[in-house]
C-alpha cells in the first residue's frame, strides 16, 4: 500500500516555483466555477502519519484557495450535544453545502483506526467501521459529492528524523507532543492497520491518494494538482452515478396477494373500550418516559400512511401523553434551500433527538421510496439506492440505542373516499384536503406496490415496520400507542445498569 | 401587580364545557392561517409560580393546537456548546421560524429572576437583565413576531395548599420536589422580585398576561382565549411597527468634512517593510492564538469596506497565520430561506464562534445600514432600529469575552476605478467585478454618508471601528493584522487566572 510513498519523492525548488503560479491560478479558477455552479460539494479528508504534513496541507489549501468558500474541521473531542447522538451525526452536521469545500482533518476514519491501533477494538470492528465508511462515501458520491481522501505517509526512519527535527527547532517544538512519540512507538502497528483500512476503503467513488510526505515541495504540488485535476474532471463531466442501476426495479406480480391485502382492515374497537385503553396506554407511556433509564435512550417514531389514514390524530394521542418539552413533532414538507444543498438524508439527520427525547416524524425519509418514486420526482437509481441508505441510517440510530418505531397506517380506498368527502364538508377540516390528495388517489395501486416494496426492503429487527389497520381510528390509535409502549419498554430493558 | 390574580377567579364546569369546543376549533383555524401565511412567528413564554399551572398550560396548548407546528422548549441546563457562547445564543437558536409557534417554559427571564431571588445578584443586575429582555423583545416585535408572555400566579396560602395536594396524590407526588418547597420558603422574595421584573418588562409590544392559576378551568380558558384573540388581532391587522419612527434619519451636513475625509489615504508601506512586518505580525498572531488563555475567549472580526478595497486579501493574510481548524470565514451573501424566516440578526448569531475559535465575517450585519439603507432594500425604520440592535448584539458578544474587531477598509473613488479596470483585465480576477459593483459606484456619496453614520452610531469601547486607509494594500494589511493582534492581546489580559 505504501511502497510508492517510501522511495524518496522530491521536487527541486526551481521546478516548484515555476509550476506554482499557474497551479494557484488554476485552483482559484476551478473553485470559482464550483462556487458559481453550486451543483455539488467537495469533501477533502486529510490524514496520514504524524509529521507527514497534514496540518501544512490543510493550511496550504486554505492559502491557495479562497478561504471564504472552505470550511475546515478539526473534529477533536465531540461536544456533549454530539455525544448524545449516533457517532456519524457530527460528520453529517459538518458536511459542506453545495458550492463549498469541506476539509476534514480528523474524519470518520480517525477513531476506528486509533481504537484498533491502541488495541481497544478487534479486527472485525475495524472492518465493520470501514464497511460503514464505504457505504457513507458511496452515498455522498451518489449524491454528487466529490470526495478526495489524502494519506500523507512517511517511512519509519524518516518519521523519526522529522519528529526530532521539529523538536529541535524552538519555533516548532510545541507541535511535538508525548502523544506523537507514543504513536511513533506504535509505528509498525499503525502502518499495518492503516494499510488494511485504506485497502478496505479505496473505492471507485473515493480512492485514497497516498502521498509521500517527506519533501514539502513534492507533497504540496501533488496535493494541489490532485485537487485541481479531480475538480476539473468532475466539473467537466456529466455526473451520472446511475450506470450501476440494477435491471429489475419492480418485481413481477404473479398472484394477487400482497402484504397490505393480508391486513384485516375491519378490526374495530368501540368507544368505551377505546377510552379505557387510551387512558391506560397514555399513562403507561408517560411512566415509561419518566423512567430514569429513559435518559439513556431516545425514540424516533415515524408515521407514514395513506392520505387521511389518521396520522395526525394518532400523533396527537401520543404527544398528549408526553411532557411537551421532551418531544418534537417534525412535519416533513418540501426541503428548504439549505436542505437542498445537502445529501437527501441530511434533513432527517439534523432532527436526530438528544438522549432522553422523542422525535416524531409526520412523514419521513420514506418519501423517497413512496411519493418520489411513484410520481417520478427522483430517478429510478435514486429511489433504488434509498433502501440501502435508509437501512444504513436506521441501523446507525438503532445501534446507538435509539428506539426506531415505524408505522404504516393503512385504510381501504373506500374508507379514504368517505373521509375525503367528510373533510370537504367539515368547516375546520377542509384545509386538510387538497387537489394533490385527489391526484394521489388515482395512483392507488402504484402506491400499494411502493408500500409493499418499502416494507419488504426496510423492515428489520432493529427497525421493524408496524402495519396498522386504520379503517377504524380507535383501533389504529390504540395499536400505535401500545406498540410504542412495548418498543420503548424493550429499549429500556437493554439499558445497562440498575433501574 | 398580582392583585387581580389573588381574588379567586373561577369558571364552572358547565360554562367551561360549553365554551371549549368553539375555542378549540377557533384556535385550530387561526393556527392554520398562521401556518399558511408564514408571515411571522409566535413566541409564547410560560412562567409563574410553582404549581400555578405552567406545565399543564404547555400541555394544553400542545393538545389544542396542531403539535406539528409547535416547538416546545424546556430550556433546562445549557449544553457545553451553549455555555461556549453568550447567554442569549441558546434562545436565538431556539426561535421558531415564521409560521410556527415556539413555547418557552424557561426563558430569558428564568435565570436572572432566580439568581436574584437566591441572592446571587444585585438589584441593578436584575434591572439590567430586564432592560436587555425589553430590547430583545422589541427587536422580535419589530421583526414581526407576536410575543405572548404568561405569568401564572398563586397566592401564598393557595400555593401551599396546592403543593400539599400534589404531594398527597400518589400520581402527582413525583412532581413536587425539594426545590419546590425551597422556592415556597422564598415566596415573599419571589413575589416581590417577579413583580419588579414584570413591571420592568411589560411593554406595549410584549405585555405580561398575569393569570390566576388556582382554578384549572379559569386558567385554561383565559390562556386559550388570549392566545386566540392575540393571534386573530395580529393576523387581521397590518403589522406596522414603524409608527414610532424618529423624524430625522439623516443629519444635516453644514460643512464638507466627515470622518472618512479625515483619513490619510496616502499612507504607504514599501514591499520589503511589508514583508518583514507581515511575517512579524503573522507570527505574533499565531502565538497569541496558541496562548492557553485563548481557549477562554473567542474572536469575531468583521471586514467591511468599499468594493475592491482589498477585504479578501486582508482576510487571507489573517487566515494565513492561523490554524485553519480554529477559524471560519463567513462570506455574507443573500440569506437562505431558513434565514429569511427569522429576525435579521439570526443569520449572524448562528455563526457565533465557540470559545477558542475565530469567526471572520466578510461583510456582516452592517449590510443593513449600508447597502440595504442606500439601495432601499429595507424600510427606513428597519435600518434606523438596526443601529440599536447591532449595538445590543455586539455588547452581548463583548460582555461574554468575545473580542469584536471591526474594520472599514477605505479607498478613494479614483483608486477604486483603477482597481475595477485592472480586475476586468486580469484573467482569474475578472469574476470579482460585477455590474452591481459599477452601480454601487454611482452612489458613492450616499455610501459615504451611510459609513459615517455607521461609525458614529456603532463604534463603542466594547466594539470599536478601525478605519483603515487602504489605497495602499500593504499598509492596509499590516494595519489590519496589527490591530487584530493588539485587540486579542488586550482580550487575553482580561482573562482571569494565570497564564
């Protein structure tokens, strides 16, 4: 992996000074094009061995490019707000918007790599983390991001020499810490582990650029030229990640049965039963969220369903049981322009609740595989890859200890028609029914197909779908709140330590 | 203050149940209008004595209104990210966008009030905090926000009875804590202090609504009706806060002298002097930002100036001296739609740096009193009130220990013309010159007037303006970086504790 970066690459002063002005001008020009087009973001990871020139490279990029359109992130110790969310949350929130360059010195590689070198984790943990990184970068790349990963390498003797030289010079002495020497003592382990990590994560979308770090001029020219050429290539080509599209987006239907049809929509609850049970489960939900262990978990509840299936009413029965201060309902509408300048899932990640809180999504990230699929608002490739991205997202949430509960509220076409008509007649409900609702009704079977595929492809042990027969509102609301109670209770049981 | 809220207000069950359905329907209707129009935000503060019905009221609003368009904030202990910024930052970030209702249980009143009751602060501190609150609420109101401040009151004997009743019932016992009884022992002090606070902050834009809290039905009906009527009034009237506009936006000019003319634009530095000094000051700046005390402060540097005055070049000389990870350059462009749905200063508050960091603004909040004033992009009242709001903003930053440094880079009209022409001819600089730049030039004297007023009205000891003669770029850059060093050094000296 590092062979070519231990052979003593060098650039003489004359060559460097001859090439630099044109390189700098070209970099500014290409950055200007990026800023003006605002079509995608550039993510640059700067990593490698201590003394290999990481800080210098970050500094150089900020000097050569226009720093007003660069966001540089050190990603040191996470804040308490970050520790209260899944580990990737802090990287999502730090992603640059379209038109900007985000430089990460310290990235989604740092902690898994160091943990492994320090012997805190096993080989399989590292491998798992690296697979997660590949999926994350594939998502970014599919979303149009240009990802440039630099690894600045030094051979062992050169690194030792370099650390000593830095230490000797009073102006640079502060930069060499005990931690650096400790790392040096782990050089062989670090080299082997990072070679493994780089091998696992050098993908077609985001290959590693390994640069020998000992000669500053060589290192700087390489860095500048790779950034320039990669940006130029990306700006001058049509970005079309969908060439890898699978051939069969829709499964053939050979009989007339599907999972929605297997639901018994006739299930009912009478009013007195409903009121008794509602009080019971609201009380239980309230008690569960005041359990001391609840401070260690959080809850994401997703409400999807046919139009007029009663999502809002069910949500109100849930929030009615809760302390409003610990709960946030997030209605998913059209994305804002800040959200449009980011990968699809960004606008959901930003609402990930802190520990001890609940986030209730009224519609959700499933929009992509439902309305966007059916109405053709995104490409086939986009909604097909969404299943994997959503599974990855929910796995990260669940593995962090977030209870992910997903409801599909299902009503029959006849029941929907009845409710639409009722709404049109009822004074303060008429705003709930729009032309779009009527249009969606025309595509009933397409939506049915999309729902079945969604359930088949995204219902997992970690984040299962609950299909709720909702022709009877009482029945639906009780099933929702009971399910939520059961899932939270199971989540609390997984919390370590005494009650 | 509380007299009318100690007389035993009551509503009988029959009246309550008769009035409730119409009230709830009307509330939903009016909220729907708010959501559809998206013209402003509603800020509801819920406060008062323990047991007065604060939590119940928050819960009720969430039950009666559509919780999808409500954001409820408990505002408990601040997070570390919040502690790293001025106290008001957490309220700014929690402001609801236009079309939403933000409910604050725990607000900008809580800490000043409790600190005073606990004897941690003096009377003048409370008064100062309350004056700050009035200014904050005036700004919100001027920005169109509807502010509703509720105070739920109980007389002393009733509060005691209530706490005892809550404690007796096993279902509500958990709600009464030692803290509540401790507060009760301070009842008289609390009553006196809050009466004072309410008196100081009951303004025309944001009066307090004091509601007797002992009877749940009375309290709930009052709450619901006030919210309804206030929203109805606001939605049905043309919001025009500018009636209070002062009569003289522009001072008469009776001679031909002004502060920009008093600058000696001919100041120069030759290249070798420049290079020597640049290295010296960049070194000094770097050392200052690595001082252990720097972790306790932060820096906001504002760059304003004539078009082509060399802001970008000066900024690069500053960032060139810094670790890119601790510094963020924020170019101010057109606001995003999330920013448009908030008060003017929100988009600057959101970039307030954490401790130990620098934020460099390339253009800033002064846009309102410069380009927006001159080009008529906002009303006269808006830019006139901006001076006060900006002073308030910068005072909060400075009092928190943030070093606020503001540069106006000044060039002559002739020098600007020369630079415009140069830019049009230079390859990679041509993008820097736009039609707008040429248009702005036509209004040179209007801008001059605006700059003079800005300096006169916003240069303070806490956040002084530095006027930089910038016809000579070398001179300008050195003055900028030297000023920054001096101000940071002074800021470090104010940090308590040893070096």
